[in-house]
């Protein structure tokens, strides 16, 4: 394959379970960058939450964030493309979810905001990994009265993330928001819901970036593991699912590699594109 761009999901893909990047993964991505290949994080996170291990690779200029709602030029600190929820949708969603007694992350302007009173829900998260809790508390921006905060700023949200729900609550919210097919609903973990504009996804963000850079789909290899990666895996000339990925990701992929804890990215890049550290 003549690869010009490598798109990488973060959690469960480029990052290990411990939220680190394996040394061999870092080395092979640096080797690819030295060959002039664009290394592009494609994450459900917002700009502020792009993990440091991927930035430490170096030569990371572009990023697809918030499940494709925002495409960024990190070098110029500029937004290249946005596909946001409308102001009315943003307000309506927040008002509804605030009545569901769930913790709501509102992504806007590259930051993530939560209502201070919802932080007390965190101790109720059953079997929720401590590493996620620590990361959540470190990077969130708590505010008083989240709905009014967002309305006052006339915010259009990039994405809403509900990081944890009991299964029955998750089913209720998913069914309610699916009624009119007004939103794109995906997950990056088994018990979360991510809410975007109906046409926003990582594949859409990747397509816009590739068009801007003059890169064809068959010059792209994309890595992912969850349902928020499906459109990206389908867009790329070669979509690669991690062994630890969900069944839907594996079905959408052209190739299944090793897990995120087993150098799955270096293995696939060498096998499919001859790229070695």
C-alpha cells in the first residue's frame, strides 16, 4: 500500500489499557512520520483531552476530535472543519439528560464541561476503572448549573458524552434519542453513550481532512476498536480493527490485528504497508 495518512483511534487502539503507548508503537509511528506520512489522532475526545503519549510521537499536525465533529490544525491552532449540534439541539439534549440523573460531559470549544453537582455520582460507578476516574477529575471543567452556563454562552456542542450508566438507564436514553434518528449515537465503552450531530462521525471528519490534503481513501489506513470508529474504518482504503475491538468494528474492517496491549499497530503497519520502526 502507498500510505500517505494513518488515522488512529486513541482509547483501546493506540493506547494500552493503562492509557500509555507501547514503545514499539511510538517508534513505528515516528518512522512513518519520517517517511512523510501524516499521523492523525482520530478520537472521541476534545482537543484538551488529546493524550500526551500521541503528541509525544512528534510531527502530529492534524487531529480529528469529538468523533469527527471538529478537525484541527494543531500547528496553527485552527479549526479546519466543524459539524456541531445546533444550539437548539444542544440545549434540548442537556435539559433532557440533566433530568436522567446521569453525569453529562458537554464538549464545546475544545473543552469538556460538567455540572459540579454531578461529580457526586462518580462514587456510584460500579467497577469503573480508577484510571478513568482519575483522568476524568483531572481534565474536566466543573461549572455551576451546566444548562444555564451553556445557554449563556450560546454554545453549540461538539459532542455529549455520558461516561457511565446502569444498563436499564442506558437503554432508556438510547431508545429515547434514537426515536427520530436526529443524532448519531455511538459508544467507546460498553456502558457509555456518545451523542453527535446526525452526520458527524470520524469517517466524515477524515474525509474532509483528506480532501483538504489531496489524499485519496486508498492512501489511508485507519485503526479502531469501537462503534464510534466504524465510519472511519469503512472510509479508509484499509480499515484495521484491534483484536480487543467490538464485533461491529471487526466486521467493518479489512484486517484484524493484535490487541492494543500487544503492539497491534506496529504488527499491522509492517504486514500491510511495510512500515517498520
